[in-house]
């Protein structure tokens, strides 16, 4: 039987396993632009779960309660499509194990099956060859009863026959490989466990994902989300089978209890009661990516997203403390310096509320008088509110000027969590709140945020790009009904085309293009259309190829382009297209040289 302690340790081991391999998973991105963040998103999602359960007393909590608390925390910290799917799988464990004191591995498999069903139900158009397939086959192989599985799961989750046959034929070879990796001694009496079967099914299916999804084969990679699931499942197996929790990192440095460490702790104590932001975020960076780390520039960045900043460094590490509403941005900035360890994110608002609630309980008898108790209910002051996600100060200002009530800094490489979106929505005093994700990888997290809000109607307009979000916002009418606004904003998304000019983050061959790291990429609605060596030339040629029926062009430039260069490009566009209205926005984002909106 698996106890609540073993289940907690298994989740911790799974989180550690994906954490130490997150950079490799990020690098499995099929398209060579700087947006490969699957490993980071999945790692931060499950890390949010284990952070909540790691100090729980398992003598007082049964396995069902551990699963419930972990799933709830994973939902709050879910970010990116892969993170949301992972949180839904953990939700299946909570649903199935509800009321269980302990569980068998067979129970774990059935809980996984319920999680798979949750995940498939949440994806509008499930694609085989992704982490969904890996999770489903893991369940089916673990239970070893395909007919029963197909009754439990919706028909759209049916296993591809080719994959099923391949798994059956190769199961012996995979088993031997798996046993070797986990130092399992072969014997005549040895019987493979159901969770090992699930891991074998996941591994084998991961290897098959390029055959199921041609875009993976062309890129020469397996599915990144599926790889992340395999690592989590194998981390759990290490506890179920060998009672060993996988370490998150090699202990390269003795960073605990040093004089510098004690000095750092003394500095951050000053900020313990200074709560202007929600999350106290601490982490250590092992320098590896850049050799010329600029401490002042890094501190300046942190100052833009928070306060209570303490940053200390030596030749090998950078140790960081910041209070912020955007811990993901702080962590992503750290990843550009090197590998992260010792991550600690604390919700200070929650801690403060717990203290306030305790004080209220202690003083309740003093506050209640014999007179009637009057309860004042503060009602929202308006019908509609709007929350938008934007990467860059200039874009944030643009959304504010168009009527947005709250802005979350994020986007490509910086996907906000469901909880961060919910927190932003809660700050808006309105009955109905529209969320503009403005990135395809944030839509699912925005949809999950609605589960964290009980007193407001949160509606997601599925904007996949910044131009779509701006256009949807222009279609909003505060005097219209909810139905009318939802329809108008959704239809507006189809009236705008998005062009983007960015850079290749690595060498690759993609759709017939031989791409070198640093090449300038021109994208038309997400599709690579040509390569260039100069972002200015790329932007102009892209606009020429997209502007056949244009009435309006909006040119948004990032922080790698100077205002003089942007004005120069705008002038060229105006000369080329004298009958088209051209607007210029200093977006300030890091990933794109230019983003072009064509209406």
C-alpha cells in the first residue's frame, strides 16, 4: 500500500526530476524562437503543488487529503498549456483518491485515468502525439485492460492502433532498458508493477510522438510535454519502487549556513512586514549562461516588477530576494543567467490573511455587542472589467489607455499562472471580467483562473496575439450586454492579421528553411515566411506581403529597436502605403523586434 507520506514523497521526487531536466525540455521546442518554456511551465506548476504539501504532517493527513491539497495548489500555479494539463491530471488523483487513507498502485493508475479524462475534456481539439497521448497510453498500459479503458474514457481518447501494437511488440526491450536505468535486478520471480508498466507505456509512446505528429519528425524532436510527464512519472516510480526521492540538482556549492548566507538572511528580514506585493520570491542562480552578469541592470529589472529587493553575488552564484506579483518574470530573468536552485515562493497575502483571521477569532467576543449586527456588502461599482496580459511597459500603457482595468506582465517565455490571472481579476470591481490572454499558451491558464473566482463572472476572449487583444478591446462596448460584447470581441479576433519579427534561438531545419542561431525570422500569423539578416528589412518586407487589403497598420517595436529606427520604418511604410493609416507603439517587449497588426 502507498501511504500519504509515500505519495507526498513521490510527487516531490517527480517535481525534482522534471526540475533538474527543465532546460532540456525547453530545448525540445520544435520552432527555433525564444519561447521554449514547457519545462519551466511544468516544473513551476508541480513545484507549486509540492511547496504546499512538503511540510504537511502525513500522520494527520490521509492520501486523499494530500492529493486534494496538491491538486488545488497545482491549479493555482498552473501556467502554459502544458502546466494546465498537468494540473488537470493531478486533479484526477484528487477526485479518485478522495476519502482514501492509503492506496494501491492500481488506485494510482485509475486516478491517472481520471486525470487523463479531465485533460482531454479541457482541450477543444486534442492532438495525438502530444503529452495527452503519453498520459493516456501510460494509463492504458498500467491498467492492462484496453476494453475497460475505452469504456471509461471518451471515444476521442481511443489509442491509435499502430502505437498500441508497437508498444506490445517492444515491451520486452523497453522493460529491460527500464530495469537497467532503475537498477532493478532481474530474477525469475520478478513481476513488473503497474506503475512501471505505466512508465514503460509513457516512454514508448514518447518515442512514437514524431510518427504521430509530423511537425515533431521534421524538427527531429519528441513532444516536450510528453517528455516532462515521463520524468514526473519516473520520479514517482523511484519512490514507489525503491523508496528514493530524486534530488533536484547536484549539490555543487555549499551555500547553506555560510557567512554570506547569514548576511543575506539578515538583509531580507528588514522586509518581512513590507507587503506591497503578493509573493515573496527567493532563488539562487548558478551562473552558466552569461559571463558578464550586470548586477545593476538585474536589480533595475526587479525594481520594475516589485520591491524589497536584495541581490548578492559572487563568482559562482547570484542570490535573489524580491516581493512581486510576477514571480515567473523574476525566475525567467534568472534563467537567462544560469540554472536555478533553492526556489521559494511564498504568498504573503495568504499568510497575512491567516494571521488576521486568527486575530479576529481571538477578539470575536470583544467585538460582538448585544445590538443587531450590521453587515455591509460592498458591491462592484461597474458591470464590466477587463484584464490583459502584455509583455512590455509600452504595451501595458496602450491597453490601459484603451480601458483595461488590470495588466499582467507576461507573454512569450513568461506565462502567468492561473492564480496570477485570478488575483488580477479580483482587483477589478466589476461583475463581469473579460480576460485577454494575447498569447496562445496563456489561454488555458486564463480559463482555469475562473475556478479560483466565486464572486465574479470571468470570461476569456481567446486572443492569441497582442494585435488580436488590442482589436478585441476596441470592439468592446460598456453599454452592450454580456452576450453582445462576448460575440463582438470574439469576432474582432478574425479581423486582424499578426506579423512578427524575431530571432532564432538555435540552429534548426524547419519547413524547408535552414535556420542558424541569430537569424531574423519573419512570421505571418505564426507561420515562418522568410529569413533575413536585418530586422528593419524583415519588417518592411513582411508588411508588404501582408498589406494587400489593409486599412490600418499598427507597428509595435520592442526594446531591441531604438525609437529613431522605429520612426524611420514608420516613415518608409507611410511612403509605401500613403492611403493606409499607420500607428506606432513603443511596446518594450524582449522577444520581438517588431509586431505588426494588419486590419
